[in-house]
C-alpha cells in the first residue's frame, strides 16, 4: 500500500520555502524540485534566490522571462563567456577552454572575440565576428533592476554592451546591493558614482578589466559607500591609479580586504590604504611597481593583518617581510609567489613573529631555501597547510622540522621540489598524523618508501595526488589502500602503478569520489572492475592514455558506478563506440564525456549530444 | 545531570504537556532554548503551572527536549560561548539525532518551527534538503509519496524552461 504524502499535507508553504533554501542554490536540485508536482513548482520558483546565466540568443527577452518567473531572487551572476546548453536543434556545442587568466597585456576587446563560444549551428556564418547583438544590453539590465528590487549580489562578466546607463538603474532600484562584481564591462564613471550615491549597504566591490573606469568613478564611489565597504578588488583597470586608493584610504575606514593586480598602482596608493584602513585583514598584491616602502607601511599600521599574498615579480626585499613579522602578530596565511629577492631571513622573521601561522605557500622564490622552512617548522606549531612549488633549493631537513613541530598539519602540496625525497615524506608521515591532503607532482626523489609511511601513519588521509612521480609503484598504493579511506585519488603519470595498486585502493576506499589514473600504461580491466565493485560513489573518472583498458573493463565500471558525472577517456585505443555508449546509458547523472569524436555512434549522439566533448585533433 | 550553580532559573523545573497528554518535567534553562516558550515563561504566567503544547505530540516533544538538553549542556561546557555548536561531539550528536524516518523528521521540523528553535529547524530542513539533493525527480516523488499532477506536456514545458542556465 502506498504511503501518505506527508510533506504536502503536513508542512505549511513557508516550511517548504525554508527547505528549498537549504538546497544551496544547486540548480540541478532546484530544477528537480520544480518538476515534482504543481505545488512544489510554485514554491520552488518563489524560493529561488540565485540565478546564474551564460550567453544567450536574446538576453534582454530572457531577462524579462526570469524576472517574471523568479520574483525573490537576490543573487544574479551573468557570465557571457559561457555558452548556454543549447536546445537540441542547434547542433553540438563546442565548449571553449578555460577563461583567460592572467594574459593581461595582450588582452583587448578585439582579442576577446576569438575566444567567444562557438556554436556549431546553422547560423554560424552570421555569428562568427558579430556576437555583440547577443550580449545583455542596458535595457536588459534595467529590466533586471526593475524586477529584482531586493538584489544583493550582482556579477556581470564580459557583458560588453552594458554601460553606465544600465548600472545607474541598478543603483537607483536596488538599494540593498551588497556585492558588485564587474569584469570586462565597459562601464564608465557615472555608473560607479551612481552606485556610490544610492547603494549605502555595498560591502564588496570587484573590478577587473574595466577599461572605461577612471579614478573619478572610484573616488565618487568611495565617498558614497566608504562607510560600508569591507572588500575591494581591482585588477587590470588601466586608468585606476593611486588617486583612487587615496580616496579608499580616506573614506573606507572599515575596509578589511584589499586585492590589487595592476602595474599602474605605486607605493603612494598602498601607503594611503595602509595608513587609513587599520582594520585591514587581507592583502593581496600583484603590483610590479610597489616596493618595500609600501609594505613597510603595512608592517607598521596593519596589526590586524591575517592574510598576506604577494604574487609575481615583486621587488620586495627581506626588509619589508621582517617588518611584517614584527608587527602582524595575527598573521595566519602567507603566500609568496615569484618573490625573487626574498631570502631565508624573511621566513625566519615571519616564523619568529607570527606564531599563529596556519597556511604557507612558497612558489618559485629561488632565494628561499631549507633554513627558512626549518624556522617555520620550529616556531609555527599551528601550521595546517604547506605548499612548496618549484622550490628546488629546499631539502629534506626542512620537512624534518615541519614533521617534528607541526603536528596539526592537514595539507601538504609539493610541486617540482627535486631535493625532497623519501626520508622527508617519512618524517612528515610519522609526525603529522592529522594529514588529510597530500599532493605531490614531479618530485622524482619520492618513491614507494615515503608513501608507504604515509599509508601506515596517516589514517585521516582522504585526498592523495601523486602525479608523474615515476618512482612510485604498487607497493605504495597497497599501503595506502590498507591504511586510508580516500575520497580523491590522482596517480596520473606514475607509470609503475598497475592493477595491484589500484585494486588495493578500490578495496580500501568505499567513499572514493574522484579518480584520475591517466597515463598509466600498465593499468588494465581488472583494476576497473574492482573500482566498480569497491567505489559506488564515484563521480569523476579520468582514464585518458590508459592503453590497456578495453570496453569490458569500462562496462564493469559504468554498470556499478552509476553516479559517474564525468568521464575522460581519450587516447585509449581499445575503447570503442560500444564502450562509450555503455557509459552514456548506464550513468544516469552523466554530465560530461571527453572522447574522440569518431568513437561516438549516431545513436549515442542523439541520446547525449549535449554532454559530449570531443578531442580536437586539428589543434 | 550536571547542576549548574547560580540563579534560580537553573534549578527551576517546568512541566510541558504534549497533545496526547504526556507530561515532561524539564529544567527551565532547557525550556528557554525555545524562543516561543521563553516568551511564555518570562511573562510569568506559567511559572508554577503546566505549559500545554497542543501542537506537539509526545513522541516528538520527547526528542525535542533531548535535543535542547544536549545543546544546553554543550553550551555550558564552553561557558556559553559561540563555539559550542561547532564541537565535533555536538556535530556527531546532531547527525545521529536527525537520522530518523520521514514522518518523525517532518514532526520535528513542524515542532521546531512552532517552538522557534532555530538551530533545530535548520538541522531538520537541511536533512530534508540533503535527502532531495542527490535524487532524480521520480525518486523524490517516491521518497515522499508525492503524486505527479503534471500532464506530460506540462512536464516537458517545464523541462525546457529549466534549460536556460548553467550551474
């Protein structure tokens, strides 16, 4: 006998709203709820708080639809680099690569159009260089502002047709705005000034690639919202200079977070912020023209500083880091990336002064060696995350001290540290029993011995990544399999690993969610079928370049691991269209399959066109 | 049961009566976890008598009291600071506590809402949301015994509507 529908008969509507709000805005869950029954559809639409959209064929009309459907939205994220999954009649989408990261100098409006999403549709001729009409316009933004009067967070990424007019209407209609994020938008000063005038609750401002903004706009905004602003981020905005930062220093006295990525900012600006914003908690600098003078000021005035990150080609010397070490006693997180002039002295000063340090990343700082790290190991007992990238000068004894002194270490990340070997890892394993995450890439001195020690000692390890460590083999994974229940495993490129090692992990890690075994020449079907048996929760799997696996192993895996959402399997000569079809049909939640185009049958293409991504051989 | 020294409220016992006439004797400080009851008690109307709760049945009320007792004790251990809810012990208790059948879960949520016990309400709603999260539409309907009242055309239309964005 069927049970009674309890939820709809027993819970009042506002309880259902409360439950839907706990779905964390996960679109797939919200969509599922909207399909359950009519009551849920109505309530789900009322409870939707977050809307994320990519590019679309008619964004203005689309926004009209959204404001009618979801009346209580608070957070809107529009990213026009991302293609919407097109309806089936548009053909196969070709997903373009990751968004352009730091290639700032070469970045201009023209360059961008070559990175636009390509839709292999019938209308492609007219689309190629003429995508602007498909971009959200000011009218669309006005509709949005009208419809979502309680808007709290707005993020516009590469909405190249939006200008001050649109932003002004957001300012006037959405007075509760708390977060504004503009990236690659040609908004002018009047827009920002309007925000400053109207949005007195603005807490978070992020500007990236905003070529239309000058100091005028930002100064006006600082004057208007200075009292509420807590976080500011400015990256690659060529016309924003120290003048803006001086205004920030005068008006934004409660500022907690500042993130700057610009070659146009100099010492004067950073000094002004250091002096004016004594509550500064988080400071991230990627400014080639800022030197010791500015950082010394931070080291003098910002005693509340908890996070400091210095990126690329910085000219800072030991002097400023010593000042930071002296004053910023609350420092918890430090990132030093490509800071060539910093030596062990800097780390020693930090170690002495900042006993609460919990996170440290040293990336490519060629003058920092073993001594600096040893000092950290001796004086920072609260260290919980350590990352050493491209640190060829750091040797084993550095990690001995860390293993001895940092009992609370939870995450260790080593990339290209050619002088760190098995003994160091053994020491870490024996000393840091709380280790949860261990990532090692291209550290050729590390082999089975170190990893076996990890398996024997680190019972809480859940995330293990050993990439291109060619001395690591099955013995290591067998020890891991016996000692740790993993959720994430990546052993890409450790070509000594074969079936025996993977089988051991499969048997010992029933909660495995992510597995990458790419570039393992010795891995075969046996391992795949054991993973199928042992890891039912698997969501993501990377099998590319596994030359021995066949459709048989793949089928075993797909039929048992039905929750798989993504599967990469390019360059696997023995996987055929039958294997691909099995994955697509057995894994009901599948969202992405990366495979050679010619391995996909017509039937599979019809069933699952939108989730397939193809290896582009012509590139 | 730990006795906390201090004012009268920590040793005063109140009586709560469920809808099915079961009576529970509870320390006042535990009762105060409920904002609704706090209002009633502070008005001093009920300080010597029984507080009737016609909306909550005994089985559910007993669980709610257990939750409030545990949380009051945990808070006392860290001297009333905010950290109490974060301790591993309390987290483990909460996850065991909320691991109940659907009918009880709904009862707890309704009672927590009526009694205005925010943490318990969040816990219950999160649990139901978690039960919904990983499921397909059909599975959600099966789990909660909900009848699908859409026509196939209506369902198709909604699915198409939902294709609009990325996650």
